[in-house]
C-alpha cells in the first residue's frame, strides 16, 4: 500500500476520504474472494461515514462580531470587519473561502421621532387698543296696558288719535321718545304702531333700552300748507303766528287744528316740544345758552291727516 500523503492544511474529513480511497484501490488489486471484498468495502464505507459524523471536528469558522448600531442616530453606517468562512469543496479538493467585503456598510433605517414644535408669534407691545364700537344695541320689550287709553300718531296729546287700547292689553314696545315719557307700541307681531304715554303701561324692562323712534304723520290729501307764518321774540319768549285754515264741513278732526313741533333751548339743552293749538298764535319759552339754534315748524290738521309742514322763521336772541 502506497503511503498516504497528509498535510496540516487539509481538513480531517478529506484526510479520511483519501485514506479509504487508497484502501479501496488496494482491495481491488488483491485476490480476496468477491463476497469478502463486498463485506469489507461495506465496512470501509460505514467507517467513513462514522468518521465523518463523529470523529471529525466541525469546520472552523472565523467571524468577527459586528459593532452595535445605535438606531437612534440617523445616518450612521455600521461597518463589519472581514470574516472568512471555509467550506468543503469535493470537486477540486480545495477549500472554499467566502469573504465578507468590509467596504460594504449597513445603514439602519432611522426611527422617526415626533418632536412637538412650538411656534411663537411675536406681538407688538405698542399696539394701540382698538376703538370700541359706538353702535348701541337696543331691545324690544313687552308691557301691559294699565287702563283704557288713546294711542296717537305722535308722542304727545297734541297729535291725532289713532286707535284705543284697553286695560290688560299685552303689547310689544319697539321705541321711545328722547325723554322716555312716551313709548311706541304695537300688537305682538303686528305692524301698526302708535304712541302711548309711558305712565299708562306696565313696562317689562328698562324703558331706556328701547331705541329712540319716530313715526311718519299721515298726509292730508285735501289741504295745502299753512301760510303767513312768522315769529317775534321778547326775551326768552317767542310768539309764533300764522294765517287760519278754512276747513270744509265734516273735515274738522274735533282735535287741535294746528300742530307746532318746536326744538327749544331749556337749561342748556335742545328739547323737543310738540304743541297743539286752537288759535292761530302760540307763545313758547326759548332760553339762551344752547350750542345749537332753536327752530320750529307748523302743520294744519284735519281728520284725514296733516298738511305739509312749514318752517317757522325763528327769531334768534
């Protein structure tokens, strides 16, 4: 049997393989009976398998541990050092080396963290305060009539009668005069308002929360404006005069046939004062000291309504 050549660089399973192959070749050349040869060859194969499974040590694999990657740091590459894995190659009886390229890098997927952002908008400390709105807000109130009353076209007994109200009537209050002595009322949800003296109604609320209001006067279709209107002053007294209106039979309203609406100076303020007259002259008190001039206008009155008004040529102090 020729000597078997063994080197320290060969793996152990390859050594046993070559030994058994040599033994097999020797057996094929000997004169041993065929049956014995077969049994011996089977024994050799079993021995080979046994050596390969239990006698040989596992192939040595040399690896280096990869460095720990901090996944919380985005963009950091993990680089592995060279590792060599030796595998058996039965075809050419030479070891197979697998080398990991250290130039290849491992880039972990960055973990997105939700970081709340705070945006601060600077404000101008010197910003001027806004001017408050001067538009007043008014209310609509309700009230109960205290006694039978006359409801009129204007805020005074000098105006024509419009319709009557009865005790216990519940009405809507939609306005007032400047002094709050007369209120503009109508049926709840209605649209035919008239003026009622405030003292004749139990008002549910503050009367001055109502809006100052006015109501247009009905126009007479039959008579023209008053003529010959003039005024004379004597101190604080102003006398207004005009020519009479001749009414036809049946047109008399049985109320004042003349109406004067005057804006007079009283205690430094202009006060609105309606005046009814049976005569063609009237005297009013007009003081000094108001920033605005006093003035007045006059109507003729008949049962269908009012004539167009005429401005009184006011005698200033």
